C-alpha cells in the first residue's frame, strides 16, 4: 500500500485532488475513488475492505442499527432521512406467513449533474458489496438486489465482478464471511428510466412491470418487493456503513455540524476550472469546496451567477448566498434549497438561465411516467412555456403562471418527480423573475401583440409587470374596504389559453 507521502505526490499530479481541504486523507472513506489502487478483491482488502467483517456480523443486527443511529448518518440519495431509523423500520421477526425481508440498493443514478454512485461502483465496488451485506444483516434480509441504471454498462460489470469475487471467497452465500448468516446479492440492470429512482417505481421495475410509482401507504417496509418487507436505500449510504462500524460512530459524527454529520461525496460540474468528484466533510463552505478542489469558478468568483447545490431537481441559490452557505442539509434548507445528492452545478455570468432551466424542464417532462395528471400535464406545460420564454416568445402573464403551475404540480403528484419538476422553476421565479420579464420585453413588439390579442384573444397587452399579489383595485378611504376596479379589457387578469 502506498505511503501517505507517495499518495500526496500522486494527488499533486491530479487536479481533482490537489488539495486535501478540511478532510485529511486518513479520514477519507473512499480511498480509491480515482482508481489509483485497483478495484479487485485483493486491492480492496489492502485498503481495509472486508476487514473483520465476521466480527461485525457477530455483534448482531440491533448493534449495527444502533451504531448507525449514533453516527448520525443520513441517507445520501437525496432525501436525507436518518439511515439508522430507516433500517429499524424493517420487521425484527419474519411475518407469520413466512415472507422474507429484502434489501434493494438504488444504483439508478439518473439525476442530472450527479455522478458519485457511478464512481463507487466503478472503482470501489467491494465497499458497496460489503456494505450491502452489513445493511442486509441489520435488516434481517434474506437477499439484496442492486438495481443499476441501464446506461452504466461498465459500472455494472465492475459490480458483477465484485459480487462474483465475494462469492468465490466465501464472503457471500450460505455462510457469509463464516458467520453462519445466509445472504445473496443479485445484480439487476434497469432500462434507463429516471422514474425508477423513486423507490416504489424501482420495485415495480424489479418485478417486471412498468416503472410507475405506487401510492403510499402501504410503505415498502410493510409491503415492498414481491409483497415482502423491503428497504430501498442508496449506494453511498450502505458503502460507508462498514467503515463507520470499524472506526466508531463518534469518529463519523465528529465531521460536520449536529444533524449533518459525516463525510460526503460531492460532484462538482459546470463552470469551474477542474470539475471533479471529491469526498469532503459535511458542512464545508460551498466557496471553499469549489476553490480548493475545482480551482475556483471560471473567470473568478465574481463571475459567478448562481449554483444548483444538489442536482437539477433542487432550487438554485444566487451568488450572494453562495458566498457563505455551508454544504449540509439544514443550511441549504434555510436558504430554500436542498443538499439533494450534493451534485453542485456551477453557472457563471455567461449562462442563459432561462435556457438552462428550460432544458431542465424538458428533462422532467420526458421522464414523467405519465401516471398522474398533475405531473403528466403540468410538467409538459411548464416545459412548453419555458421553451418559448427563453427564445423570447413568451407572454407576460406566463411569468407568474408558470410558477402557479409548478406549485400545483409539486403538491398534487403521486411521487417526488412532481416536486423535482417544480422546485427549479419555483427557485428561478423567486430569484430571477426580473430576468424572465426582461427576456419577454426584449423580444416583444407591443403593437404586434395588441393586434394579435384582437385576433386570438391573447392577454399580452395589459400591464403584467406588477409585483405578484399586489391588488389592482382601489381602496375606499371612507369605508376602508377594497373595491376592485372595473376591467379595462375583457381578457385582463386571465391567463392565456
């Protein structure tokens, strides 16, 4: 194994890890994220994987769950739900009808901008396999399914090789690690649908059905895969579990702030000098993360316009927030955004924000499963409006209408894809509404729209620039009551059809 100074010399040659940041190399869980040591079983064992796994299993399922709870580990797939609490939901005794427990690993990493699980599967597959064994043992699962995104061909091969090596070495199977515990892992390839990243949609796909989310309740922990108790969890969440158990929950919880503890893989892309995936401490300042590991924003920090901090489904944050915000669940929630998958998308001042978010809207329109009406219709309408708006073909009322539609889609869809389609647009409207207005003004000929309104009944001519929720009527100073003013035009105040 390379000594620390040799590893540091290698890092200096690689701009992705030229600086260790706030997290020291000895504290990094993923020591081979840049494939410097090989991904086979022997290489993984040299880096500490599969070390005393038998002893960990002999401590019992309840001990494993309690250690994960004490560590403060929160799910790394986007929602940030406490992992130990989620694992504890599984039945501790098998149902009376003999149904087994199942563990499903969500490796369907389809969120635009996200590429952390891909690196784990590609270069550290044994951490995933060992973590799956330990998590399955904690949930008293009979078997686990690793559901891999269809486009991840090479990553799927790497995981399949790791599973085969583990079986050959006696680490999986009827007597996993010599512990007497029987556990199997099945690798399943999806067909590339984003909606199968939703846990019940993934379960439907595993069962051979169309990947359309289920109504909840019942929840998967009660009735999941093949009608059996099931937990669906993320690749990174289970991959860090063995290291937490070996080094102790206190070590893991020493990083980051309270309720935001541990280390995290951040994938930074967009307008930075060196895009990368890097492991860092939770609660690291966003600016420090970008400056240390990516060489800063292209053109300097003052050239920054906005950042999407957690993948394309979360609202953006402006430069004024990026200056000081911390990269953890609570800090970003306070700024009306989210950590999500920690996929940081950096946009400098050359970015056409309307075009960028129109592209995001088109993605969610295409990836909707079309099962529920709000998402099927709403995502399509949002994408249509945004596509016209960035080209300058929008109409004034649509500036606020697109936000109203997003609000309805967010609150009324079956699964979280509705919220994923809505949040970026809500954030765009809240932070950059004036840019949306300016785009329409730059391309609108008012006299043409007046004539078009007469022909098509389109309300493009009235004054729509007012701030939302400001009354257009008058105040009766004698009685103190609001009296709506008479409409100046039959189409005023209505949305375009």
